[in-house]
């Protein structure tokens, strides 16, 4: 707890309880129940991300999710840390395409596999972040820096060979989409859309739920400053689906900490800009229990 307080002080926030609101539209909360632990940060400024990362790593926790987005030309991060497993893991962010390729080659040479991959815009350049692990690795294929048409060609080829998308992250620079994705060998049935508006997301979600599929991954991005954000989403058949919360503003996200206190975990979260303000999509789920509860939905 001392290190969490140190983080709070460094970001000029108060921490009267386990929930604390960061400055600059950010939110942080932690949940400790016995040996179970989850720390969630939303809207963390890029200038504070390394310190937040170091604090949790030094305390022996494992990063399970990292997401980046930009608002008003500034980069922000969302993260999730949990109890460290027996897995060896590593993560990096702020990488150029060449730096990411070097990082990928080194980690796969050591027998690690991707856990999470994200491409995002920083200034007018694409940047990458990735989490690698050694636990429960499956055969994988990955690519990054592809155009929309090249991504589609790879997607069609690889899914036709039995490869299933796990992450399909997108960013847009000067109106051109850039893709980074990885796939695993697993049974089919996955459905992907990577250029959805929020209205179309709701329509597609209803269609996929009727077919027994539920959202297991989501990445939001701005394609054009004058248009609504776009969503890349993956649906899959899952035994314990999570109901998404969509288009949450920072203040509304604070209420999700109440759900977290009851033992619910973040399944996925993504941030984006809407009218130059912070918005979040994501989902909470309750592990080892039936049913899923969320903080609510705001359109």
C-alpha cells in the first residue's frame, strides 16, 4: 500500500480509499481480496506511465493489459495489473515499428508468446506496445504496420488456414489505417469487424449474440478528427460472456470501482477521444462464477 500511496502523491491525487481519481481525466483503483489483487488505471498520462509501471512491477505484480490512445494530441494509457502467475512476462511501450520487431524477435526466441498487442498514434507516428508471457503459449502468427488492404489479405489467408485472431489493433494517421495483430491456432467461430462506429457496434453485437458469440476484444481509434471514433472488435463463443460498457466518460468510470470491489475483473478496456474528451469502452466479468455485471451503459 505504501507504493500505491507514493504513486498517488506523484500524480497529485488524494487516496482516502482504494479508489483515487487521477488528475487529467485519469482514474485509478485497486481491489485486494485475500490473495487476489487487481489494479486498474484509466487515462494515465504518458509522462506518468513509466512510474506506474515500475511501482507495480517492483511490488511483484503482473501486467495483463495495456492500452494507449490520444486526446487533444496527448497520449494516455489504460492498464491492468494482477497477481503474478508462474509465467515469466515482459512488456514495453512507445516502440517504433523497427523497435517492436526487435522486441518481438528477442521474446519469441526465448520461447515467449504475445499476450497483448496494440498500435497507437503518438504525434503523427505509429507506436507499438506489447506484453509477452511464457505461460500457456499456443502457436502464433503476427504482423504489424500493415495497411487495411494488406491486413484483409492476411486475415483471409490465415483464418482460412485455421488461425484465429486474438488482437487486431488499429490506428489511423493522415486518414490511412495501420494494423497490428496476432493469431493463434484454435477452433474457429470468431467474427471480426475493424471499422465500426458505436451505432454499428451495437447492431453487430446484437447479431453476434443471437449466434452465441460475445465480444472478447475491443480497440478504439480515431480515423478522422472530424468523424466519430471507430472500433475494432472480436466476437467469440465463450462460456462466461461479459456485457460491455460503452462510451463511458471519466466520471462514470469511477462507479465501476464499486463493481470491482465485489470481485469483478476487467476483461478488456480501450480508450479514445470523442469531441476532444476521454471516453472508454470495456467489460467487467466475475471469474469462477456465473453471470456478469457491469457499471452500466451510456450512449
